[in-house]
C-alpha cells in the first residue's frame, strides 16, 4: 500500500519569484493610481519626461559657455526678451541709457544675478540703469542671470582689474547663497568652491564641465523616467532637481563658502583700490510666505554680517520694500519673480542713498 506523497517544500527561487511578482503588481497598481490622480497624466502615453529638453529661457540665445564662469553674456549682442530690448556691450555687460547724455564721474560697477541683470524688463528698466540716472555717475551692469555668489565673485575678479571702478556693488538674494553649493544649475555646469582647513577656498570644476551623474543614476533615470509614480515620489522627497539633472549639489556648506567669499571680495576691493558695497535684495516670495520670509531674512542677515566683519559696507534693501507696502501691490514691483521698473527704481534709490552717505 502506497503512502501519501510527501509535501514539496517551496524552493527559495519560487519565493523570490513570488515576491518580485508581488512588488511588480503593487508598483503597477501604484503607477496607475498615480496617473488617475493627476488629470494631466495619461494611462496610455508614457513619455520619458527626463529626455525632454527644457525650454530655453527668454533671451537665452545671448548667453554662451564660459570655461571659468559656466555661462556669460555674448558681448556686443542685442535682441529681445519677452518683447523688451536685451542688449550687451562690447564688454559683455548689459547696455542701458544709450539715448541719454553720457554720465560723468567715478565709475560704479554692479555685480549680481538676474535681479541685477534685469530679467523680464528692458535695458533701461534695471536697477543699475536707474542708479546711473539717480547719481549721474556711469554705472556698468555686470549682473548675469542664474549666478551664485561664487560666480559673481569670479566675474568681479575678471572685470574689476580691467575696468578699474571707483565703487563696486555686489547685490544678492538669498537663493544666491544656496547656489554656491551646486556644481550644476538649470542643467548647466558651474564652478564652485570648497572650504579648506586654513580658512580659505579652493576652486573646483574649472574649466567648467557639465553634469557628471554617477552611471547608476544615469541608468536609473533612463529606466524610471517614464514613471509618473516615481516622479511624484522624488518630488515629495524634495529631490526632483537632482533626479532630473537640473541641479547637482556639492555637499559643501553654502554659508561657510559665502562668508569666505566676502573675505575674498574685501581683499579684491582693497587690492584694486575700490570702495565695495554688499547689498541684499528681497525676493518676491517673502511677501506671501511668512516662513520663507523668515528663512530668507536669516540667510541674508548671516551673509551681510560676514561682509561687515570683512570690512565691507552693507545694505539691506528689504525694509524699504516693506515700508513701501509692496505686498499690497506686488505686480507693480515684481514681474515673473523679478523687479519691474518700479521695483528696480526703489532698489536703486536705496543704493544711491547708501552710496552718498556710506552704508552701514
């Protein structure tokens, strides 16, 4: 008489297959749910969002690769940006007030990011253009969109010895501090500094190279770029800029770098015999988000304090914007997150007053 057949013990491999199949089914269900939740998504069209080239910013054709700075204006070019004139001089600085009589007096040289360059406004609507009209002194606008404090300083080291200004104004927003901890911003490579043990800074990524993601990240992006669910997850984790390749961090402390840049800026101004001012400009978001406003206030105050300790004159223009009650009529002062002509005029008046009396 034959006994019952022995029970077969599930093999390790069958367990692994079952586990993998369960995970795949769950991920597929999550992907479908994620797409159903988002009205803009499709169940049938799964493009690789990471392979889609980003839209170039207005006026981007007038900027080109620079091996030291990452990117810079193309000297002598002119065109339009959002329907307004965007022109650069033979020195690669933004042109302004060309129809007005030539200004006289000691030269003022202004450095900054797009708030200084004048994104979304015409040549004569930037704060350096307004500053020239207010002071009667020639002002050169060396602001460049997207720059961090590190790129501003490197551009200053290039232009100050060449142009020999009497006064240098370095204007920054809170985000310019964070940009010092990036090697890639807006999909473009940039230089960056790493603090050394002696209180100095060591320059990296010069000549500037583009994004250099680890190979496993590149492979993962190729495989998962079509997943709406994964895109949602990395967004919730605050990692979307890194995942898309738009930003790549360097893991340095941006406040340490920014403070040491103030020391380097002070040494440059002293060496070239120029009077230097460091100016903080408010971003539009501070008038809507109290938490963001507090964070930006702390960041600006910290870097302005470092500048003051380095012997630099400082100015915070934020109180003037608060006093003007900008938040009640925000569109009069900001457009597309940048100054309008009216906002630029307000900043220029504060800077002009500081230049005439000596900022504290």
